[in-house]
């Protein structure tokens, strides 16, 4: 195999972990990250432009002779970066590690993904969808629905478009706010109302070439800001891998009932999908159900999945492009990997930026994956809600967490906060 110039789109902890992994590949020639953060600058060249600035992406692809375009997050994929590249005569030779715009609707539209699961008999919660046109019908439906009720904005709402209502009044109020007051803008013009599934969640990841797929290490993340899974939802406060209850028998159910029908269904419907599929799952009494699909890797799960993936990531992407993932055996590191996310004061609400960070030189036996950081006047400063993920290996989940917590304590900045109970169910 030859070596490749790679452009990675994104600026979070996920992209820092992907950069770390790409940089280890003998097939990675030059790595560019747009816009990147203070951590990604260790692994490649940060470029200051938005992931949805397609004209700037084109300019860089041509100027820096990019061979692989790797969209880290969903925004550029849902906006159609794959189609933009493949429909441009000057760019169409570039490998895009992500699905077509139609494929990205698995994440971009809750209604699209629900209908897809229904067509292919993939286990998920029962649901109905409503808009302003059948608003009154929706109110009536909510009033006779079992509690609790799950309401989801149809479109992208940065992980904040899901409400679990404990009472009918709360459900009606949330439904009204979403549709009549456009709480999430265009994302909540359509609302999906779902049956509540009671169980424990996990994230499973596959890389598909459109026909074949390989499964990456699974993970479990922790979304609530407070210990004991209390308080507001966040983008994720930490993650563990492997997941103790995801034994061979349970993973076999996921493979047969969910992963294979999804990959097969996309092919049957002629939906171009060469990229990562994130299965947000829930274990209900030993049976797996899909809560949601994402069209890219998760965050902070990537910060534990990439360390446990022993294969060369660039080689996997090239095999994906060639339609030859059936030739690949994915190797998972036997060790556990756990990450703890340090966040800004006030997150997930409003938070300050620009707080100087210190202590990086004291981090030992852990990997510091930067998320919301930037470089200013020679200092690393906070620039986001989720600031940095501290990932460690261990023989057990608790061993890995102990190392992560020891090193998390070394990173200092004003208002620093992190959950001290990641992996609490598995002690």
C-alpha cells in the first residue's frame, strides 16, 4: 500500500483520538485537521475553517493533495460532504470515510431511521411521528400513552433534542414547545414520540464498505452531568470498554438482529454507505433494541474504542474503499480502556472560555485527548464545555479508571469538574 495525505474534519475529543490513531499508521503521510484543537496539533497540522465550509475543504484537498477525507462528526455528513466530493470531477478520486447524504439520514432524521428499522425488522421502540399538521392528533396520542414518554426532535439538535416526560402534562408541554415554539428550530418541526425502554445502554460500532463490515470494540458512555446518572444530559462525561454485560451471546444477538440487517438493508435500498455506523443500543432484560443510529463514531466512546482497536486505521479505511473488509480481521486489545471527561464550570449550560490549563507534564500512563481546548499566547486554554478526556488502560475497568482519575487530578484550570463515578455499576 502507498501512503496517504489525510484531512480529518472536527475539533473534539473524538477527533483527537482519531488523530492519535491515524498518526500511528505507517500509511499516514501528512495529517491535517480542520479546525482541530490544542491536542490535535501534536499529531498533524490544524487548519482554521469550519467542517461545513465545503469550498475551503475543496481548496485544501487540491492544494495539499488529500487522498482521504475523514469527517469526524455528523454535521458535514448530513450536509452532504460525500456527495459534494464524489460529484466534483477534481475531487471524486478522494476516499471519503463516511456515508452519502442519504445514508447520513440514519442520524439526520429520527423519522427516517425509525421507518428504516421498521422495513428491516430491526428491534426498536414503538413510535409515532407528528408535525404541526397533525398536532391535535399528537396531543390526543400523548394523553393515552403509557408513562414515561420519550419525545425526540426529528433533526440534529446537538444531542439535546430528546425529552423523557414522566407525566402526561410534561409530555404535552414539551411537545407543544417543540412544534409550536420551534424549541430546536427546524429540527423539531417533526417530533417522534416513542415508547420508553427500561434497561442499560451501550454503544456498538461497525465500519461498513457497503456490503461487508467489521465490528469495532463496544463501549458504554455516561451522559448525565451528575454522579449516579443525575442532572442534565451532556455530550458524555466518560466511557468504558469493554462493556461487562456484552458477552459473546449478547453480541451475537446484536450482530444477527441489528448490525447485519442494517448493512444488508442499506445495500438493498441502494443507499451509498461506506463509513462508520454507531448503534446506540439498550439491553432490556437480555434483549438488544436500537435507540438511535449515528453516522459516525461517538464521543467520548472513540476515546476508548481507538485505544482498544489494534488494527491500522488507515488500512481499514482503504479496505473499506476497496469493498474488501471481508479480508480483514479486527483485533481488540484485551485490556480495558476507560476515559474521564473534564468539563468547564457551568456545562452543559453556559460556561466560560479561555481559562489557562496546566499539569500536562504530570500526566503519566494515561493519554490526554483534548476536546474543547485551544492555544493562546503559548498556553493551552479552555474553549469548550467538554475540555479534555483522560484515557487509561488497565487489566480491569477499575484499574483503568484508577489511573485515569489519578491523572485527571493533575490537569488544573479554574472551574474544573469531572464525575468521580464513571463505571459505577461494574464495581
